[in-house]
């Protein structure tokens, strides 16, 4: 069964990032679809030129600052951003 994949890491600048992609077989999500990253002004989601786009609260975005409760859509998957 295809599923969404979220991989987390800390790059050289020590700001946490999470890559959003797909397990092969799901055509609605690119292998490297989007990245969620911590910046000085908060957490952003950045679309990586995916075919089907990345959406925040049903609006297609290339780069968006996330707020608690935002609905993210990647392909056919919907996720809720929870800030703690």
C-alpha cells in the first residue's frame, strides 16, 4: 500500500528539516515533493517543483509560513501542522 514518507534531519546550519515524499507507486506525491524547515521567522513548507503541488489551507503554495492548525495537502494526503 503506497504511503507518504517524512524524513527528518538537521543539516549543517542545525535547523531541523523534514522532507516529504512518496513511497514508489503513488503517483500523487513526488519522491521529493516538499520540505518543511525551521527558519528565523517560524516553520515553512517549500514545494520542490512537484507535479501536483503543495497546498496550505487549500491554497497552492511554493513557500509558506505555517501556523498552528494549518492543513497541508501533499497529493491525496492531508496533514495538520501542530506547533508546540
